[in-house]
C-alpha cells in the first residue's frame, strides 16, 4: 500500500510556504524570539520551507542544499530555553490556523513539531 504523505495531503509545497510565511511573521514580532533571530528572516524562512517539505514527507530539498539536517547541532549557537520553545510553538500553532491546515493533519503536524522543539532546547532559563 502506498500511503499519502502529510505533505501531499495538506497541499504540498505551496501550503508549506503559506505556513512558513505565517510563522515567521509571528517570530519577527515575538519578544522572546527577536533576540536570537536575524532581522531579515527571508533566508531563514526559505530554509525552513525546504526543511518542512522533507520533514512532512515531500522531496528531500533541505538535504540537497544543506546536507544532513542535524537540527539540534545547528541550533546549539542559539540559547533555546523552555520559554523560547514555548514561544516558537505558540507562533507555530497560530500559523497552522492562519494557513488553514485542516484536522487531523494540523494536530499531527503540531505533535511532531512539539517533539522536535523539545529536542532543540539547550539552555535552562
Ligand atoms: C534555524 C531558533 C525550533 C528548524 C534557526 C535559527 C534560530 C532558530 C535562531 C537561526 C536562524 C538563522 O540564522 O537564519 C529556534 C527556536 C526553536 C527552534 C528558538 C524553539 C524550540 C525548531 C524546530 C525546527 C527548526 C522545532 C524544525 C522542525 C530550523 C531550520 C533552521 C532553523 C530548518 C535553518 C537551519 C539552517 O541554517 O539550515 N532556528 N528553532 N527549528 N531552525 Fe529553528
């Protein structure tokens, strides 16, 4: 049996693009996140678009450009506290709503991102 990926089910590359735009719009305004992100989020958003594409079962675009994801290692230069994890997830929760990603996919996506966000924490408060 060939199962459809989450990526396909929600509408593919364009839907992930809408989600990423809605997400970084919030990141750029969030007082807990502003200090560790660059002012211009264009490149960050572009890389996240590639990453989330492959993370949810689409083409492996991130790896093609950046190599092995090693997400925890790539985040070590940034102090990611529990507060910042919560802020990241709250921006993502709102972005999933704005992008009108439907259940059950919305919840499945949020659960998977929550596990990954927990794994990214590297600094106590
Ligand atoms: C890059 C913060 C969680 C995926 C970054 C950057 C920061 C950051 C500061 C660097 C931005 C730049 O210089 O362009 C955080 C915080 C998180 C978090 C505070 C809270 C837990 C996640 C999660 C994922 C993720 C859960 C994936 C599901 C990425 C990707 C990049 C990135 C793909 C770009 C890496 C690259 O340069 O190739 N993040 N992040 N992050 N983050 Fe996160």
